[in-house]
């Protein structure tokens, strides 16, 4: 039989556990696909961990066959996101990483090649190395990853051309991006990011 002191301590524990949420209650889960370089996923994990401590990396998984778009030899990013979002908990944001070409529907273009996609807001995003400059692959990939994670947290495209949240507009402006602008940074700080 529990003593009165044990019951009191247990009550305090449950009250603290369920009522005192921290900024880092959400988890960012990095999900590499089997085609992705393990060293690069490890480096990206380390970098994201530096700004958001509650970040984990999972073992690689195969790309889902259902997302493959044969006419262009690409993977549909919207379908990849759908698969990813169904495999996680409510307090998790997952970022899928691949080397394969990915695409989405943009305006009247049914199959538009992209570097990444994240819904705003959402709980899943996907990024690809396919359209990045190979000599600056890690730096550019990290920027795309932060951009898509920013979308999942509610950031829209930014008009500041040096901000990581700018619209790529069909190109690769990553070398012009210096970091998050003051406005975007402020929102991410409220989500627990150490910027």
C-alpha cells in the first residue's frame, strides 16, 4: 500500500509532467531514404541538433513505390509527405531526405521539379540533393532543410532575398541566402529554435 507521502510525490510528478510543457516538446525526426548518404544525414542531424535539441535521426527506409512518377523518373513529393506524415506521432515533425529528383504540382504545371516541399503548416516535409550544386552540397542541403522545416512551423515565403525562407522561383538562389531574417527568426524562436 502506498504511503501518503508517495501519493503526494506521485501527484506532483504527474502535475508537472502533464502541465509544464517546454518549448522543446516537439521532436524533429530526420528520416533518410535508403538512397541517401549516411555521412551527409549525420552532418545535417548534427547541424539541426545545434539549433533544436530535440532532434533525432532514424534508420533509412526505402522510397515508397507509390510515390514514383515514371514519365519523368521522379518521386512525387506530396505523396512522400503523405507517407511520412502517417508514420509519426502528433508532436513530431519529420523531414525525409533523398538524392532522387522530386516534384509537385505548381499552378498549371502538373509535374514541377523542386528541391524540397513542406506544407505550411504541417508535420512532414521532404528535401532532395538532386538540384543542388555538388561542390556546396552540404551547405545548400542544410539551407533547403531549414526552409522546409520553416514551412512546417508556419513560415510562408519571405520577400527578403537573403532570407532562408525566400521563394526559389524555379532556380537555385541558395548561395544568396545568409540566414533567417529578423521576422522569420522571431517566429522560430517562439517554437524553441536556438537562433
